[in-house]
C-alpha cells in the first residue's frame, strides 16, 4: 500500500469574484485526512475582480500559488495546474462551490484504503443532497457517460463530474499530453486513464449544488456536442 503525505488542490478560475474567496476559505478548512495541502489557483484570464482578490489571498498564505494566464478554457487551466502540482494526490476543485470540499474525505479514502490510482466523485450514486435543476443536462450527461463507457470499457456513472482525483505521478505524466482546452478535458482524461495498464479507478458518491445560467453556469449545449466528438477522437482515433 502506497503512503500519501501531501495533496495538491487545483482550482481553475474564470470570472468568479462572487465565489472565489468563499471557495478558498472552504478549501483551507477542509479535512484532507492529514495530507499537507498545496493550493494551486489558475486564473484563466478573468476580466472581473477575481485577479485582485486572488492577489490579496495569496499574499497572506504561503500554501497558495496563483498562476495567471490568457483565457483558453478549463482544460488549459487544469493542464497548467497539473504541471505545477507537487502533491502525492492531485484533486480538482471548481471555483464556484457546486462541489463541496466537505466531500474530500470520501474522495481520499480509496487512496488510503484501496490503493486507488484515480477517484471520480459521482453525483448519481449517492444519497447526499443535490440541487434539482435542468432535466436535459442530466439526460445529456448520462448519454455522454454511456457513450464514453462503451469506448473505454469502464462502468462509470458520471464521466463529467468536476471532482476527479489522481495519484500525482499519474496526472503529472499525462498533463503534457492533454489537448483539450475547454470542457473536453472530461472525456479526454477519462479516455487516457482508461488506457493505463492496471489502473485502479474508484467512484464515490458526492453532494452537488449546481448553478443556473443566471448564477454563472458556463457549460452549454455546444459543449455537449463537442464532447461526442472528443469521446470518439480520444478513444478511437488515438
């Protein structure tokens, strides 16, 4: 059984002035099962007050690193964060608190107890609270997950989840090979980890408090269409 001592929490951010301070506060106080925290925030070219807020926060906490870049999308921001991360475990945290840092112990236990390599937090296999929102979003997510599973031969329930956690050496090795700049990261990383011989992937149930478009939700129908192509591309054409 491998021993884990540290965790890198990678937070991609774009125009989240309303949420980012609270998100960081929640991450700072979260329970990471005694793993030492490294918080890496990648500002993907925010045009609101997010950069100023991040500058103030990072100035007062040596465990927070802020990386600024031009706006290219979530996938690009994550790639940058993964290359910087030094933790034995690397966890993705969205900046808007749709995903709750209180779930970190659930996400980390498979690493400690089951020698996991990758853990997905599923919004579907859980009795935890989740906000009721868009019907067609849930339908599309299930269809994309099913199509991804058909090509990867995995039995995931929530390929598009924002909570994905990786053994550090795995994601650092994959990071330079990642191509998707936007939300295509989700099917791409799923395809790539499915091809690692002997990889141990686990799913755990998580809570979920989704946002409406009025509240700042960014993913749209065109991202779903693009995901179909990316699932095909990264599983069949590479």
